[in-house]
């Protein structure tokens, strides 16, 4: 795959301070926005704890200023910038994807 | 030969002087003689009103007669000192005694000031000062229907309460444009008036009485504005006048408007004569409170045993309970320096609080608290010690629900010299050393320091101090919700209520930091819902998965659907609808433990379609996903069962429909049984109800789950209306005071005073909050709305009910296998096989 930027929807398709799941090349990606859509992040939708496609439905927030998502199933926390698993226990990190917003459209790079 | 001290007046201060001198005079150099005009030794005038509530004169007495004997104090009861000969140094009494003194102490107190209005001498006009006054009033009131109190100050309001307790229609007439004009500002006075009127006392402001009419007996009051108020009885409470008549005759210097002039040593113009208490005039001021009087008594006793002591004026800060309402004021609310005001004005909860701080917000200058004065002790310390305020001083007046002093400047910031208990002059240092010396409970501290044994007003501070010291030496407990909010759930609840904040963003901006997390967001969402009852999806970004999609997420990311079936009663037609929906969407069905039906395996995008059918058929959300009322289980009760004595199903339906949807710190379960055989297992519920021959028994705080707990019996044989009222109060009190995710059973286990305390609150209104709790519950009940009905009609809310934002596909990773004729989620192994096949 190339460095091509792929459109995954409009800003208004997403709810503020929440996640939404998008499908790109058959892959499920969770896209989050924080601080009223001023910052955007994308990670895999699959929670590596119990392999469920649920992360986009997790609550987001921050830990000491770093944005994070809490899985809706068992509350494992992941750093949205790096994908790092930041809770107790031995759980894999997440794959993250570059995101950009241009003229109201959200683009992802499937690197 | 012992030196003779004569004390004229055996009131609260005169008595305290005797007590203090006896304690300090270890060499036994003094002989104390006291004249007591009243027919009994000193009693607690401050709590005089409790005489109406059934306390006897005996209960109120400061010390029994034996005490005077044991301490070798010569007391002349019912004998008034009528003159003093300062040259011969003698006191002569009405009964004809003449006794010599070395030192003389005036503790003659004050009498009620009766304004010279024509007609005040008619029968039916009373003052409120002594036990005899009260006896006379009670006797006279037997033939009366209405009573007016002249004076809307502290004492006037207390007298009004007394009149009300005598079953009289009560009016309070104040000359000034507001109540408690000396302590309160306009907004505080207005709120107090509203509260007091809501308790049935009619308040008349700006009224100056020009005549008291009646033929020998009071029949009406005539005011300067020519209005008339018909009354059978009047209590005058227009201020006090120092009792200085004996001092005047003895030639002591008095103030221009009365009062025996004293200096810093409390000496009068005669170096052998002191004056203390309400008869003493210090720097132009009569201190009409008991605490300064005690300080004076202490200072004189100290001097007599040869130590340095003086009186330097006292703070007039006060906190009182007036007609069931906390009222407190301290410091200066209109200071001469530039200042800022911080105000909470919440007429809905009947709370008004104002802090006056310096312009830089660093120092507290004064304040007013009406409706909730829990913060008083803490604020008084901050004010008296001129301590630096926390960054957000507003925190200081956001009430803490658990009765402890609210956050902010804690007791640990106080200097060691800070006086904690003024009654007994106990400093923070004294208490700390008591703890260091091994005092390991509050009662230990009371025993060895005497702190809190006077009026008890300092107990919240003593408790805080104790806790803080314990924490220092042992386990550190942080009560903060999470890193974003330095407050407990209870504090957040109070903050939201007091400030009217309705959105998370505002709450975060004003009281938190960062962007929130999975702990504080749902806590805030629940609090917004239990306070303002706006549909939970109005702020979707706050809710845990369950609340966010109004359904419980199951292990595979699918959801369950549980409609409400109140009391477990369902018609065949409704049952068929559930069956049909389940069939249409291929859902798994099971009867739950709460007498209703669960459908599993619904995918996110199917939820709105499923609920549309259910809602159209008349079902409502069952809130199985929420921290709120789940089910009210019932047995068939007297309707069918041959043992039943009460209509269990009928009541269960009423209860379930009343409390449905109300968000609480954790889930709530309930049950109703039709008789004592208890088939509905009500005694394992958060609140359970069992029918009796005479009504209903109410049980609370049980739990079935992980840590089973049987309920405690709260009340017996209630009629249905009282039952509902008690449940309203119980639930709101729990919502108000429990920590996040704390079930009622754990809440009860940590509730100070346990079930007895709860009974006191719910049944006896010991905190005076029941009206408020009921009103809050009424609001929640009246604004109930089915969340699913609300959601399916709102495209914006439904936007998130699809798996992908950018296409209409569904989640292909969800797979089911067949089991006993229904679906179940495929395991990870099974999924692999399915893919391989
Ligand atoms: C209903 C009520 C509620 C109150 N509530 C509060 C409160 O909540 N908080 C607070 O701080 N204060 C309160 N006060 C005020 C408080 O009671 C007084 O500040 C306190 O009692 C003053 O004490 P004292 O000893 O100076 O005067 P008193 O208690 O009035 O005692 C003086 C005594 O001296 C006697 N006496 C007078 N002249 C002579 C004489 N010549 N010979 C012999 N005996 C004489 C009098 O009969 C009287 O018994 C309240 C007062 C009342 C009436
Ligand atoms: C023995 C001496 C005292 C007596 C008999 C007395 C009496 C009272 C009374 C009647 C109340 C109202 C209680 C209620 O809320 O129902 C009260 C409350 C209070 N008083 Fe005193 N008072 C005394 C001394 C003092 C002094 C010297 C101070 C400090 C200046 C003080 C501070 C307080 C405080 C802080 C409260 C609030 C208590 C609460 O939290 O409810 N008291 N006192
Ligand atoms: S609790 Fe009593 S009324 Fe209810 S089913 Fe059992 S026996 Fe019958
Ligand atoms: S008991 Fe355990 S497994 Fe059963 S429903 Fe409750 S949480 Fe799930
Ligand atoms: S599946 Fe995400 S935390 Fe368990």
C-alpha cells in the first residue's frame, strides 16, 4: 500500500468527542476526535484484549493530558497518539494511522 | 481566711465563672457566694426553646444543686441582690441578707427590651427570656389561636418557632425591610423569609407597631401604615437591655445607653468589681451571645488566680438553626476595603451563600450562609486566622453532602494556635497532642480535651482534624474522582445542583481539568440525569457503552434488548409482540432474574428498528443498561394467593413506574411481597416492601449480588402514601450522598449511625432536608421520558447506531452458532473454523 490519503467521510459524519468506525480496504479503523473536533486520531477498531471490534465505541479522555480511549468491554486504556496499551496487564498495543482534515473531509493513510 | 467573691446573677455566664474559678483555684483561696434571682440555678438559656419540645427545667440546668454544695459554693436561690455598698464592700439582698465581699462580679445579664408602644401592658403580651416566661406563655396560649412575634432577629425567629410549636397561627413582625437585618444582606434575608413562610409562619416586613389594641387583653396590633393584624397573643423580642440597675445605684460608670462599662480586664470603674456577660459594655458593645460571655468569665477567673488575662472583644459570628433552617454569618459583609463577593443563590434547594473576600481573592473577610451552614466551622477558621484561601474559593461553599467540612482549605492548614472549640477554649494544638498521646477515637478526644462538650458546634472540625491526623499516620485515602476532578462524586453532585451546570464542558472548565475520562464522564452524566433529568443521549460523549447505545453490550459487541415489564405483569398480546420481534431479528431469548424478558444478539444498527416496533406497541426502555431502577419484582399477592394480605402486583407496578429511569450512583432493585412468606425475596433488594395486616413494611439496603446483605427494616405498617414518601426520601438521600458505583448495601455499611441515622433522616427529618428531597424526586418523576422513544424520533441521536460511518456494511466479525434451537455468540475457536470452512 502507498502513502495515498483515503477519504473516510465528512467532519459532520462524526459526533464530537466520540469515535466512529470506518471501513477501509476491508479493515475496521476507529476514528476519534477530541476537544470538539480539533484533534483527530485513528487506531485499529479491534481491541487486542479479547479481540472484539469495539474500540470505536469506547469513551475517550486523557491521562495527564495525553488523549486515550477506554475499551467499552473491559476498560483497557490505549494511548491514542501512539496506540500504546497503558492499563495494567499484558495486552498488545494498537496500530495507529495518520489522519488529516482538509476542507471538512477526513483522510487516513493506510501505512 | 478565704477571700470572698460575690457573684450577682447566676445565669449562664455567672455559672461558668463559678465553674472556671473553682477549676483554677487549686489553692482554694476563694469562697464563692452567688445571688440567683430566678427560682432555680443557672440553666441553658440558649436551648430554652427545647423546653417546648419537652425538655424539663432539670434537663436544661447547667449543674444540679448538689454541684454547688460539693464545690462549696454558697448559692442564694430566689434572692435578688438589691444594693451594693462599695465603701463597706457589702451586698444586700431583697430577703435582707448583707454579705461582705473582697471582689464582686456582676453577671446580671439582660432583660428583654419592650418598646414603649401603647398597650404593651395588656395581658397576652410576653417576653421570651426565662423558664417562667415560657410557663406563662404556654398557659395563656391554651385559649389562643394566633400569635405575633415583634422582632425578626435571631431571638424573634426562635420565639416564632416556639409559638408555632404551641399550635398557634404565627406571624412575625419586623420593623426593618428584611429578617435578621443585623446579620443578613437582602438576598439572604429574602431567602430566609421564603423558607420561613414555607414553614407556615407569616412574615410582615417594614411594620412599625403603633398600638396594641384590646380591652385588657390583646386582640389586635395596629401599625403605622394603618393596617391591622388581629392576634390573641404577642411575644416581644425587639432586643435586649443590660440589667444595670443595681450597678447604677452603686454609682458604677455605665454607658450612655446602659451597660456596665468595663475595660480589657473586665473591671468596672471600681477596681474590686468586675462585670461579665450580657450586662457588660466593652468598647461600646454588649455581646448578646453566650460565647463571648464565657470568654469574659474565663478571663476574670484567670486574673483572680494571679495570671495575666484580658478580654479583647469577641467575634459575633453565629450559626443557628432557625425554624429548621441553618443560618450563619461571620466577619464583615460590608468591609471598608475593596472586596469581591462569591454567591450561590439557589432558591430551588433553598440555599444562599455569600463569601466576601479581598479583591485578590486571597483572604476571607466575612460571609453569610442560609439553608446550609455545614461550611461554617471551616470558614470561621479561615476568617479568624486570616489564612490564604484556595485558588477556587467557591469550593468552600459548595456543600459536602456527608456532613464533613467541604473541600478546600482543610483543617490541616490551620495553625496550631487556632481555636477549635470556643466553649472550652481548646486549640488545634491541644487536640493534636491528645491524638499523639494516644487518643484514638472522637470520644477519647472529647474526654481528654473537653472539645465539643459545650455546644457541639465544633464537632465537624474536630472530626475532620481527627481524620486528617489519622491519615497522616496511616493510610492515605484519596477521595478524588479521578485526575480530572479533585472532588468526590458527592461533591460533584452538590456542585452541579448548586451551580446549575448542565454540561460536562462547563463542569470541566469551571471545576476540573483536562478532557475527562471513562470515570468522570459517566459519573457526571449520571449526576446530570439525576439532577436535571435530561435524556441521557443529549450528551452522548459522556456515556459508557451501555448508556451510549441504550443497551447492554455483550461480550461479542452485540447488544441485549430488555423492555420494561412493570411488576412482571404482562398480557398475552404484549408477550406475542416480544416473540415476534425476537423472531424477526433472530434474537436469543431468556427470562431474566428480574421477571422480564431479555433478547440477545442485536447488532448496533438493528437497535433502533427493534425499539421502534417495541415502542410503537407500547413498551418502554427497561433501563437494563443503566445505573438506575431495574425491576420491582412481585408475587401475585392478595389478588390470587390465598395467603396474601396486600396487592403486591399493584404496588410493584406503581413503584416501578414511579422510579423508572432515575439515574443513581449504582443500579437499584426492588421487590414487593404480598405477605410475610416473602415469595418475592424483598429482603435482598435495595428496597423491599412486604405487606402486613395493617399496611406495608419498608426494608432497605439489601443486596443479592457478590456480597449478599439482608435489608434493614426502616418502617412498619405504612399506608401507601407514606410508604412512597419514605422511598422518595430514601432514594434521593442515597443519590445525594453515595459514592460513585456504590450500591445501597455498601452505602449503608459505611453510613455513620447506620439504620438509626437513616430512620432519623427519613422519618424524623433530622437533617431538615425532606421537603427538598421530595421536591427533587417529584421533579424527576414528573420529567420522566422513555429514552428509547425519545431516541427513535431523533435522527441526530440515531446517527451513531451503525457500525461503519463511511458505509452501510455490517460487522462481519460477529458470528453466531446454534445452541438448543437458538443463537449464541461463536467462540474464538469456532470463528476460526467457520472461516476455514
Ligand atoms: C431564647 C434564647 C435563645 C438564645 N440563643 C442563643 C444562641 O443560640 N447562641 C448564643 O450565643 N446565645 C443565645 N442566647 C443568648 C444567651 O442566652 C445569653 O448570651 C446568655 O444567657 C448570657 O448569659 P448571662 O449570664 O450574661 O445572662 P443571663 O443568662 O441572662 O443570666 C443573668 C442572670 O442574672 C439574674 N440577675 C439579674 N440581676 C440580678 C440581681 N440583682 N440579683 C440576682 N440575680 C440577678 C437574672 O435573673 C439571670 O438569671 C439566647 C437567648 C435566649 C433568651
Ligand atoms: C457552651 C457554650 C455554647 C452553647 C450552649 C452554644 C449553643 C449553641 C446552639 C444552641 C447552637 C445551635 C445548634 C443547632 O444547630 O441546632 C450552636 C451551634 C454552634 N455554635 Fe454554639 N454555643 C456555645 C458556644 C459556642 C462558641 C463559643 C462558639 C464559637 C464562637 C460556638 C460555635 C458554634 C458553632 C460553630 C455552631 C454550629 C454547630 C453545627 O454545626 O450545627 N458555640 N451553639
Ligand atoms: S409472599 Fe405471601 S402473598 Fe406473595 S405469593 Fe408468597 S405467600 Fe402469597
Ligand atoms: S452472574 Fe456473571 S455471568 Fe451471570 S450475568 Fe451476571 S455478570 Fe454475567
Ligand atoms: S475487549 Fe477491550 S478491554 Fe476487553
